[in-house]
């Protein structure tokens, strides 16, 4: 009897142990400190979004007050995007020199000066100078925010956190639309100056707040400051074990022995980036060349598929579609900003669950469909002698569908992807090349849309954008491997060949079996 009781207790204990052992591990929660730092860094993107949104309405009052023509309006809008190149190229070297955090402060300072100049502009030339300076500041911010966030974030939430710049671009666009509506009630000569000048306030506030953020742990390791990097990683990782693994991976990527645990170690001259441009452009490895093509390609197609034309000239597009009242145009424009913001927020929660490729390919497919349908709607309207309400409704709906599909994939993934695929030693400069391409194409699109729509009609312009989006889908399918869940130090292993596609197909077949 006693033996049976002992046996029953043993079995009961074994059962209890088995239940506990097979209990699923508790998933770590999101690191709130890393999220707070990512939010603050990404808020620099509000300034670009605000400029895009506010210029869509301010250009009407600027044109009236300064008595300029459509070509001058196009140049005024496009010059900021082109000047972003100076900032994005300079930010790569600056961030390697003074650090990611202080580069964000530099970005805010430059934009603050530009905003003041725009607000006090007395003529077209003065306003162009302000746009030039502000463009340089925005270029700095656009390059450094995704890099800082990617380097600070744990792999489990990197997609979520690195998508924040696109979230804040959309928030800025909404603020710009609201500013248009609020200041439009003032006298013309005062209204547009306040629309542009008020952006100096968030710039200076962000520049001050950023000083309280930690430096990028990867930049600290590049400088040999291992002790400080470890403390930052301890605060921004999901666990102590993950922090140790991240530090070991970063040290390996930086060429520092794994067993070196000193608070400070001397680094070689090459660690500061003097040979970076040569390695990136002149003598790249197959992996680096593939990553560079992917980064340049995704930035090129993001802008060449027409997003800035739709947002900047939304009032012109809606007017062409048949909306004539001022209130109707403002409401339709606000609907664009609202739709863009809502869907970008949705996308942030799926980047680390679904992956980059499925979201991106689905997004572009929806963009192709909506752009083609928009082209059909606008073409029917332009060739019709009477008001066709269904075509008007179709065109408006397709604009909203287009920005929704863009925001759920192409918009945020461009920033996430290009900031995570380069090796540590090349990351800042590699990202700056992508940003530079992005701003050049954005400048070309925004400075040519009105002329293009006059030459081949509004419908023809959107057929052209649909064609470009189709080419982009093919490019993304063959050239962009999945990066979900991988550490930044692991990226070189999936670039440089097409083994990733073979591995993906092999995994898919294994799952079927």
C-alpha cells in the first residue's frame, strides 16, 4: 500500500513537472525605453511631413501674394527635396564623427534657421534661401532617425520602431493640412508666412529633448566605448541575455575581440569610416553591392510611383476630378491625410509579424490597381461634356485607396529596410545614399507634375505612375530578401546571392509536407 502511494506521488510529481515544462515560454513585453527613444528620434520626420502638407495649401497664397507662375511654384516646392541631398550626404559622415544623437540636434538647428528665414521672407528669392536651408536640415533628419532607431532597437521590434519616421511624416502632413485651414483665415501676406514659420517651434523643442537620449550602442562600440555601449544595450534590450548577445555581435562586426571587456578600447583609423566610400562604391563585396542596389531601388520606386505628386497636388487633382468648392477641396485633402495616417499606424503593428516582403508586395499590387483606376476615372472626366458623378466618386475613392495601400507597405518599409541591411561599418553612408536618391526623385516628381499633367493629361500621368509601380513590384520580388527577425549583424548573410529565395522555397515545401 505504501509502495503504491509512493508510486502515485511519483507519477503525480512527474505529471506536474511535465505540465510546467511544456508550458509555453512567456513572451517578453515591448521595451518601453527603446520605444520612447525611437519616438523622439523619429519625430524629426514631422518636419518633412509638415512641409509637404503645409505647402499643398500655402502655395496658393504664396502664388497670389508674390505673383509667381506655376513653374516658379514647382521649383519652390521641389528645391527643398533637392537640398535634402546635401543634408543626407553630410549626415552620414557627421554621424560617424560626432555620433547619431548630436547629428539629430544638428538637423533640428539647421531646420530652425530655415523655418525662421521662410517665415520672414519678403520676396521669392528670400523664400528660396529659407527653403534651401530647411531642406538641408530635413535631409539630416531623414537620414539619421531610421539609422539611430535601427541601431538602438532589439531585433524583435526593429520593424515596428524603425517604421516610426513614416508615421511621423504622416502626422506632419496632417498638421500641415490643419495649419492650412487655421491660418487661411488671416490676411494673405501673413497667413502663408505663419504656416511656414511656425515649424521653427517643434524644431527647437526636439533639439533640446534629444540631448536626454542615449547614444547609439553601435556607434559607441565603433569608438571603442564598450562600457557605455553595454549600459545602453542593457536598457534597450528585451533581456540581459539578449543585451550580451547583441554586444558580442556588434564587437565582432567592429573587429573587436569577443573576450575584450574593457570599458574603453583603442580603435583603428578605419573604424572611423575613412575607407567607407571606397568599400561601398568602388570595391563592394557581392553582399554590399546587393544591399546597395536594394536600398537605392526601394527609395527610387517609393517616390517615382507618385506619392508626393498626390499629396502635394491633391487639391489640383480633386479640382480636376470635379470638386470646385473651397470647403470640398479642404475636406478631400484632409481625408487624404487622415487615411494616410490611419493606415501607416496599422502597418507598424504588422511589420514584425507578417514580414517586410508580404506587406511590400501586397502594398505595391494595390497601388498599381488604384493608380490605373484613377487614370481611367480622370481620363473619362476630361473627355466628358457633362458632370459624371460616378467618375468623380471613383477618382476620389482611388486617391484614398492609393494612399492607403502606400501607407501600409511601401511607405514605412522603405525606411525600415534601407536602415537595417547595411553592415555596421557602412550603415550611415549606405543609408545616406538611399535618402539622397529618395529626395532627388521626390524633387523631380514635385517639380514636374504640373508640367507633366499638362503634357499628357492628369489621367496619363497616373497611367505612367502605375507602369512604374508595376516595374517596382518585379524588382522587389526578385531583389529584396526577407529581413524579419534577423539581427543587424546577420544581414550580410542573406545578401549577395539568391540563396534566400531557395531557402524560402525549401521552407515552404517543408511546411507543406
